[in-house]
C-alpha cells in the first residue's frame, strides 16, 4: 500500500479500498496455500521406497515425526491468513466508522 495524505493535514490516511484489496489477496494466498498443501501433504505421507531396511527405518522414524509436525503447522496456515484478513478488515471498518463519526458534525 502506498502512503498517502488525502486531506493535506500532514498525516498518512489509510486508503481503505486499497487495504481491502490487499486483505482479500492475503486471504486468497491462504486458500492457495491450503490447496497446494493438500497435494504436497499426500506426497510427504507417501515417500515411496524410502524406509526399507535398517537405515531406512531409522530415517523414517525421524522423518515421520518431522512430517507430522510440519503437517500440523501447515494445516493451520490458511486459517491464520483468514484470521489476519478478518482482523485487518475489522481495522478498516473501525477506521471508516471513526472517520464517519468525526466528520458527521460537519455534514
């Protein structure tokens, strides 16, 4: 987002339309991540021929723990992006409400 002083008071004003565009893009990136993760998760859970023999079994023990930890964190990413977008939109709405309340006496 670009910094703008819309009313010439020397302060930066939020470009709410631009902010909403970026917040929607953030939400979309979370959805995109979730879709991409679903494909990757299947590959990670099925490593093919790895794990055969004593060395492979030892590797898979550590691999499974790491893969499970990664999967747990990755499944949360879309929700976190959505929460960030929701919180940002709430901030924009609060800004607009404050702006409306501040200018109402002059209308």
